C-alpha cells in the first residue's frame, strides 16, 4: 500500500494533476473544467458502472449520474452472474461504485432531467438544476416494468411475483407456479417455468385464449389452463397462497409469474431526436442501437435494459463494457484527426484552443 501511495504522489508532483486528471484549479489536462468530462454515464446499474469502469481505466474523465432506483432492487439476490451468484443487488452496485472511484471516476447521485447539444458537447442537466458537460454520452438508465392492474400484485413484485425463470426459477423450483397471461410471450413463459416445476397453471386472465397449437403444447406438458379474469391475490401471513378470479373462485399457487410490459427510461433523450421504439417482440419499448450500443444520434451510446429488454445483470455489464470500448475508440479517432490537423498546420492550431 505504501508503494502505491508513493507512486501516486510522485505522479501528482510531476504534472500537477491528481488521479482524476484535474489540477487544484479545477481544470484537467485537456483544459476543460471539472464539470466537463469525456463521458457522462447516465445510470448507475450494472451496465453504467461497467462502462464507467472501462472508461476510467482508459484514462478518460467520466462521471456516473445515478438516480439510485435499480430495477432489481426488490430481489434478494443476483443470480446467474459468475462468481457473484446470490449477491445482494445493493452490495454488487456498491462494490462497482468503489471500483469506478478507484480509477478516478466520479459517482454523482441525481436524476437527469434534460440533455441538449452545447457546441461540440452535451449539456446534461439534473432535475435539481446542476449541469455537467461531456463529449460523449452513455445512457444506461434501464427500464420500468409496467405490471397488470391486479390488486396486490406490485407489492409482491420480486418476491413471490416474478417474471424471469433464469432469475428466479431455481428459487421457486418444485412449487405451485401460476403464470398470468399478460403479454404476447405468456405461453412461452409458462413452458419455460415448466422446466423448474411440474405444478404449473396458466391463467388466461384478460388475454385471448391460447391458440390450438399453444393449447396442445400446454396440455402435452401437463400445464392446466384456467379461464377467467384474475381479480386479486390471496395472501396469508405474508405469503402468496393463490389468486382469486372475478367470479370468486380461488385457485391455489405459491408463485405467480407475470410478463410485464417493459418501457425504456429515456424520455430525456427526446430533445436529441432519440425516442423509444416498439420492440420487435411486442413486449415494450427500447432505444434501438447497433451491437456496440451506438445510436442514430452521433455521440450517444446506450447499454443494458434501456436497449436490450431481456438483458440480465451479466449481459448488461458486458454491454456497458462493449459500449465503453466503442466510445473510447471514437474519442481516440477524433483526437487523432485533431492531432493530424495540428501537425500539418501548427500555426493555426493555437495553444489553449479548448474553452476555459
């Protein structure tokens, strides 16, 4: 530890800048102020923190704006994430924040209210009025689960009302699982949950009845179909025990799987001309992007559930890292073009070209 500190102090004494790339006057090596960064990351979940970590390790000035409302907050643990299976979501994020800070990245609590072009930069304004600027923008704000309007359902969300068999299937194995038809993939969801339990019931609720082919598939897998609208959940001693239909019938189950409609948290991007589009699977809205997360708006990348509605934590983190590498490469290309122009015509490339 002593050796690391000595090296760090030597670096600071040599060039006058701290580990975050800024001097005592608040300006960085590139001449920009502390409130101006190479990259602003909007969203402090797995995708955003992973992207920020990659960028900070690439010696980019980066700040993460974290609203502190992760989608998986109700879950007891993160599952399917290698070497971190079962870790509490809050613990995973806290560890990620510490890693980003360890490389000079900043984490700023707050919610983004608006984003606008500001010459060659983006001005990112928080709802409390603070503004930061950046050359590039990585949006990793995730999504909102829009749940069916069934009394009591949201209160159980992430506990015994679940959505993803890969996130929760092992934990609810061999229990009585109900599947509420609330989206175009409801039958598919029921067939998936059958992998974890032989006791699966399909509630048609307000959806059209299964097609002949779907009904045959459900019957072949031993999944019973219950017609009728689900009016409420039955809760006994803080445990789900069944669902009550609109005619008063109670059908027992210990777990209820629901397909939520998923909507990207990205309203603030509309000022840049970037709006959510309907997902091809018909399960919600997302921000379209190429495989690296690059959007149709120059300088804006997306990662995680805001663009990939089905991404789990590991997938989202990988997407954040991929987007960060693409952003860094884009910045390197821009800086190289500028350097070549200055090399060819050093007189016109006046020192201090960056704004104060």
